[in-house]
C-alpha cells in the first residue's frame, strides 16, 4: 500500500519527504517505483517542486488533503 506523500515510509508526511521529492526532481537521488507513486501527490505524472510544496503545506496543516 502506498501512502501519498510518505516517501520514506515512516508513517508521517513531513519535510524529509519533501526533501526527497526535491532531490529526486534534480536527480540527486533515485526513488523506487513505490516511492515515486507516493511522491507524485498532484498525480500529474512527474515529481517536482510543486509536489514538495504540497507535502510541506500538508505537514504544517495549511492543506488537509492532496488534490485528486
């Protein structure tokens, strides 16, 4: 099972997950297939800064869910 936004699978969506998304987007790290599904929170087929921003917004309570 994939928890959208929880890239590192620690049960939380936080800055660590956002950092991993950013690092993947600039090819500093590679995410496995499950992590990539978790990272693409806006479901547009790519992992980028917009996904990281949404993870950060979620982690501090600015948004309550990710877009469908």
